[in-house]
């Protein structure tokens, strides 16, 4: 099938970079696939969103210009089957959703982050919480210190602790309103910007990154925040990165920060869909003694 696809006349996309839909790529082995999805359906991708095999991408800040060799009949289903069984396949979202006159970033803190919006996000993350409960034990110790620097209401870590009751949960958030809510559900909380945390270095066995995402921060901000947050991770510690909107950083970005990327996607059999789900390990290794769970700030 591979040879047949690339022999076909390419289809071409040429349109303004301000549409209510976005194109994405999936990097699988030696080639990339082009797909299309609606703005509010970022979280999961199915076979019927795949268009074809990428031929050329000449897009810029004003226009999306893509050519691809189209899939016919059931080819997209076959390709999707190969992708979903390879956790090293990577979903890439180079085209951020941005309406004219908008920064494309959701306001946070007192102006934009509130319990109602957090509840909306929580509802959209149900599949992420379910999958995390399934794989957490594969990568992490049962008594891990788990840190979420943008914990929102704390529901994510709270539900994880209900499944793994020996973990110690630590949450931070920009919003005092969120922290005031989350403190009843987490073992420890702090109100601050993730990059300005006063928590000690290398205290966490596990860090969840659920905010280095489209419409939350810019890609430049994400690149600046990541190394600051990773200062809190123990040598050999585990990092999870995913979210309601696309993760702005790629496996290459994470690897530049000394992280070994163990997987890049996850598969949800109930919806026959894949979604971004990075799991990484800190390559740093020392003979440092284990820390007690009585954290200092």
C-alpha cells in the first residue's frame, strides 16, 4: 500500500491561517501522515480524520500550504491501526488555533481561571485520568511524591491518589482561588507561577505537565518553563505531559532537556482513538539519598 499511496497525484491545501479547524501531522516511523480535526476535538484522533501521507509542508504564519498523497477506501483505517500500536508515533500540531486579533492564549489567574472553567476542563480530561490510572503503576513507584505545578482544582491528583493511595500529592497553581479549593484534596499546595516555585529542588518522583499546551501558554513560554519545573524532579524521575489542547513541545524539545521519551501517544479502545501522551524519564542519575515526604519550602 505504501508504494501505491506515494504514486498518487498530491492533493493540495492552501488557505488562510485563521480557520476554525486545524491540520495536524502524525510522525510514524519514516513518514508523516496529515489529518484534520475540529478545534474542540483536539483531545482524541480517529482513523476517519486521516487524509493521506504528507508530501510537502510550505506553511507560514499567514497561510497553510500542505500537499499530501491521499488515502483511498480503507487505507486510513489500516494506517491508523499501525499508528495506534506504536507508542513512539508522535502527534504534531504545528498550527495553533488563533482567531484574528487574538493572542491564542487563555487568560489565567484571577482574570480567567475559575472553578467553572476548571470543571469544564476536568470533564474533557476523563479519558486522560482513566489512562493515567492504568499506566501509572507501570512507570512509577507506589509511594511516589507526585507534583502537578498547574493543579487547578486538584481533582486530577486526587483521583490518582484514590487509585494509588500511598502517593504523596503536591499541587501548585497561579490562582489563589484554585489553590483554596484544591488544598482540601491534596497533601500539599502552593500558590505561585510554576517557574517561580519555592519547593526544594529534586523533591518529586513524578511531575505532571498539563499546562504546556495550546491556548494556555505560548511555545516560547513553554520552552522557558520546562527546565525550571524539571529542577524539582529527582534523578531518574518520571514526567507525564498531555492536556485538553495540544502539547506545544515535541519529543525533540523534551530530549533537549535531558529527558528520555518512553512513549508519545496513548490509545483509547473505547473510542478507538489516539491522543498525545508523553511519558519521559529524567536521564540524570546520582547516588542521592531518598528524601522524606515532609517537604520544605
